[in-house]
């Protein structure tokens, strides 16, 4: 036979045959020293098909995925894999990747009755990161906006968008000199291992700075008379902060200074602040007049909020001690 093959015996078996062992084999029979004519047979050795498995790996959870067998045409396929996968398609498309789809996929192909060795591919399904977002809201116009973000993944990148075309790739961007037009919803997407998480939003509230009030007084006055200070504004929900000579301060809208003296002369100024609900004061200072036997005065508590905002709570009482 081919390649110098010779053998004796009625039945011959060849193992682990190769492509070059195909061809015409002849056989003669010898009896009592007499050899008969040769008989021939054509042996066809079909090549063993080969296959290479590929996958769209890694893939983000929730996205479609694909496994594919690279092989010549005319073959049939047999896939097995995680989550009970079984398919005879050359290309298998998964609609939504889940963690259960991660793992090793194996495929064999059959051509002319010959089965290829199995080829395997590992599909890695990446979970998107879980992010969080916040800010220093509420703030006053002119102050900086501080946006903050975090993630449960250490190798994350961040993408911010917001009002007025704002965008940033910083994790914690700052926006200086805020205006009321910058108020609104800021959205952040965190990405890890090529997989973006769900958009996280934070609402930034920017309160306008009140316009300067119209101020007046009963000046000039004589020493010993009252000094009447007046502030007028069309705004509601604001607090007044007066300051003047010799460390004078008041949070009344129209404060009165009794028994005026010469050293009370000078320039008095007033500022307006708007308090924001839900913000804790940083410090509370209460003042009032107490005697050994009674309390008979309005007790005033000055509230100091973040960013220099002031507020006031007053409580009037009259009580005697026994």
C-alpha cells in the first residue's frame, strides 16, 4: 500500500491513520506456493476538521454577547457551556449577559463523519460598578459648587454632565463663582473595567444673593436720644445683619439704640441673608438679662450657619424666682 506499506495476514488494522495513508491497497493470496492475482481497494482518509472558538469577552452584564466557531464551511457544530447552554449553531448570540453566563464554552465540529478536537473559550461577564454622587448644595450664588462621587470599584473613571453644558471627567469637580443658572440636576456615570454603571443624579440648589436693602435713620440726633435704624426690602424670608461703631451688631430689621452717645456716631451697614431649610447651624449664641430673682427680657439666640449665613431666634419671657 501507500508509503511502502506491507503486511501479512487475512485482516489488517491500521490505527491513528494520517492523511498520507490514503490510497490503493492490494492483496495477494498464496496457496501451496502458488500466488493468485492481486485484489485492490481504495482507502480514503478524510482529514480531521479543526475549529477555533472565539467570544466577545469580556462583556458587560446586561449587554448582548456572542460565541463563534471559526472553521471551514460544510461542517456541523456542537456547543456546550455554562447555564445549560447547548447549541448546534456556528455563531450563538446571547441577548442579555448575566453572571451565570460566565465560564468556559466548548465546541466541536463534524465534517464527513469526522469530529474535531474540542476548542474552548472563556467568557467573562463584568459587573458594572455601583456609584454615588452628592454636592454641597444648597449654596448661595457666587459660592463654589463642590460635586462628589464614589464607587464600589477602585479602578473607576467618572463622567459628569449638568446644566449650561457642564461636563467633567474629574471624580470630584469644583465649579467656581456659581450663578443661579447653574442650579439643577447634575448626572454622573462611573465606569470600571469598560462597563458603565447607571447614571446617578444630584440636585444642586443655588439661592440668589438678596439685593442690598434701602437703609435710613433718624440722623442727626442729640446725645441721649434714640437712634432709629431702618432697612427696607421687597424680599421675604430674609434675615437682617446690622453692624456699626464700637462692635455694634443686630439682626433686627429696624433696630433702635437707646440713650445714644457720641461714640455711637459713624457708619452703620446692613446685610441680608436668606436661610435655607434643612441646614444645621454650626453654633448658637444666646444672650439675655438675668437677675438673681427674675428673667424679664427677650432672650435672643444667634444662629451661625455654614458659609457665613446668620439667623436669629428670639424668646420673650417674664418669670420670678422664689
